[in-house]
C-alpha cells in the first residue's frame, strides 16, 4: 500500500483550492463578457446602420458611437435653436 506523505496531501489540497478559485474566476469573467456583449449590442442598435457588412469590433463600434455623438452635438444646437445658432 502506498502511503501519501503529509506534504503530498497538502499539495493536493492546495491544488484543489486553486482549481476551485480558477473555476469561480472563469465564471465571473464569462458573465462579465456576456454583460459587455449585451451593452455593445444595445449601443449598436441605437446607432445608424453602417453601409459595409463587416462585423463590428468593440473598437470600431465605440469609434462609430463617438463619431455619431460628435456629429449630433455639432448639429443639435442649430437644429433646436435656429435663431441663436445661425
């Protein structure tokens, strides 16, 4: 019969704890990515459609949103207050 040493038992115990922590972290990260993906889809749905059919990356989607906001803020004062912004 093979007897395990105290050091081997402790090592196995620590490995089990590490695996549990990693699994919990992986689940949290999966939820974080799903939440982010949902918010990016919501942002994409309120932006005007784009002509090309490429799949948006996070960076390209955020860039489109920034540009849309800049254009909207430039246009908005003259649209809402035509007598004050010629």
